[in-house]
C-alpha cells in the first residue's frame, strides 16, 4: 500500500512538472532479475524524464534475456540497473556480460544503483559497469559525465 501511495504521489508530481526540452537521448532502466523493489528506480526514471531523456522503464524483476533483447532492439545511450540485495549482485554482472556479448562495442555505458550498491560502496568496476549512483540526482550527474552529448 505504501508503495502504491508513493507511486501515485510521484505520478501527480510528474504530471504537474513542466515539459522538458527533449535531449534526443534514451536510457533503459530495469531492476535485475530477482529484484522486485522498483520504487527507487521509478524515482530515477522520473528524474531522467524531467531532464528530457526518453526513458524505457522496464520495471521490476527483468529477466536478463529480455533486457538484452530490448537493448538490442531499442538502442540507448545509457542503461541503468537497480539491485536491492547482495545476492542480486551476481545478476548485475551476468546482465552486463550478456549485454557485452550481444552488443559488443555498441553496448552503452551502464550505471548501477540500489540499496545493495549504496551499502557496499562503489562496485561499478568490479561488476563491469561504468558508474554507480546512490540518488536520482547523482544518476543524472553520472550520466552527464558518462554519455557523450
């Protein structure tokens, strides 16, 4: 119930916000397989949308093959992955490796975030990602420094 109320409030806030100038950049956002906690990622999604990005919000518990297929069919400049618990860290590594295998040099940079990342510090390099972020505003700053304009 609390999550539903928070999402409703966020939706109203998003609808009341001024329409941003489009950036012509796409970000794909997903919770890794096994991660059902998507509220934080939804906040990140709203922040990117308000910054003018085209956002593909895939939601919670996204199977790696589906993430990879979506990234191949809908090229993006950035991918954001959310991980809530330490046991899901392996899924982040698997997802990034699968993206690398399928997309090769066309794989966009990956930013990781979520409770597990916040607890253990910057694990981006160890997991194969280009950056990590602990807040939506930090994710936007990392995106600006990671993605070519």
